[in-house]
């Protein structure tokens, strides 16, 4: 029997993880040829998350809670869980997904139907329609594209009410890391997610990596989840540090020299304007923090996974 490995990462978000897993346990039947295994990676939470989650799902054979050896960030946790799944259940498909989401009952069945329509030899990943959890009819993500000027992934439909305009499948140049569904063979072809970002922009990097390897990113609107936006990063204390650092690093890694110069001009101006905005609101926020480190970070080989855990 083929297996879908559902991999999620928990860091001090045990209730979110419980809500997510409960929604996955209520998935519609996938037929006699597919089974589900769920891997919760606790990223060395300093609270009692691991114990709570292990106890909560101890009687559910398809759910396994494991602990990583350090909090190496989101991609580190996802990779840790994927490696565990590959070694223990040898899955046909992998769903890498945030723990702060709730899935529709037909999420997996619709993802499987969509991927079965594609060439099994193509390295590709599928993502879906994502709503705000607090505003169920409002879109957070309905596909996305990579902006070379801004050096970031742009969400289609963000903040808009759902409509037929967002119900068309299409090819993307950016898939949010909130939900990636792919054949396990993608890891053999493209590799694991980049861990040097710790948090933010690793999904943009991986999107570009898949495309540069000749692969595709696809949007499937029937695959629906609701996202508790910000829940997984609310306690990180990163402010502007990680987003600024990681965008500079991403630009150095993927943009041409001319594109980098255009982006740097845009980025420094936007950070300056944001600093002024905060100043006139009576706050001093260092919107430049992290930029210097972004220039200093060594661009890694695809197979390297350095420890760049920030002190935040």
C-alpha cells in the first residue's frame, strides 16, 4: 500500500498542532491503495509540547511525534520529519505543511487527484487555496509569483474575498511553504529545503530551486486550508532581522548582477521609508537590522546545511 507522509513542525504551538492533526484525522477516504502517516516534529520546544503531543496521540497509530535535536528553524524541522518518513514509511507522496492550519476534509483526496494528472517523471510540487482562519472567506494565498524587483514571493488574491477568479489551476513561480505536496522522488531530484534561512524565504528559495531543476509549481484551488496567520512565528522575536537578512541573501543567491543592483536600490529606499514611518509614530525600529549579515552570509552549496541559527 502506498503512503502519504504528512510532515509538520511544532514549536511552542501544541494546541495549533492538535487542531491541525485532528483535521487530518478527519480526511475523506483515499481508497484502498493509499494510507496516511502523520509526523509531528517538535523543534525542541522549551515548553512541554513534546510530552503533550506524544500523550495526546499515543493511541493513534498513524501519528508519530518526534523531537529534533535542535531548533534549527522551519526547514530544518521539515527536513528532519521528511528524513524520518523516508526511513520509516517509504512514502509515495509527502505533504509538508504548517502546524497552524486546519485542513478541509477533502484536502488530501484533491491533492492526490491533482498530482495523478501530472507526469510522474516531472519534479513538481502542488499547493492550494489558503484562507485566513479568522476570516474564513478571505484569501491569504491563491497562487503566487516571484518578483525579481522585490526579491520575494507575491501572493495572488491576498485580502480579497473568494471568487471564481481564484478557482483556476495554473502554474506558479512561487509556492508558499505553508503547504507543499509532492512525490517523494522530488527530494532525490531537487534535494531538501534550504535550512540557512531559519525562517522566512526558504520557500522562495525552494520554489526557484525546483524551477531551475526543470520542475513545476502548480496551484490547485480545490485543495483548501485555513491558516492562523502569524501563529507559528509570533514568539520568534525576529522583528525585521530575519526578513531583511534573508531577502539580501536570496538576492545574492539567485539574481543577476543587474537585478541585484535594482533590488538593493529598491530595498534600501523602502527600509528607509519604513524607519521614518515608525519614527514619526514615536517608535524607533531598526528596519536595517540583518541587512549587513545578509551580505556576510556565505552562499552554500545545495548539499550543505550550515547552522545559521540566529540569536534572537
